[in-house]
C-alpha cells in the first residue's frame, strides 16, 4: 500500500539551536513561535533567551 499513501517530505530547516537563529529565519512569525516552542520543549534554551526572543518577535510584528 505504499503507492496509495502520498508522502510529503519534511520541511528542511538549517540547524536551529538558539533563539537568535529563530529570529533570523525567513518565515511567518507563527512558524517562528512554533520553532521556539519546540526548543523550549526539548530544554535547549534558558528562560532569559525565551523572554528576549519573544520580546524581539513581538516588537517585529508590531513594527
């Protein structure tokens, strides 16, 4: 039944390991927040980095 299922290749992102990388990504802010949430869930970022990145993303969306 392999042919019956359509496989969608996963979206390829460069190595995103820090919140600064999220801010520099060229995509919609909703996706940036999603990537940031993923980093938080796996424990890759500190609270300070999270707050700074969210403030930066919010300030970009208000500009």
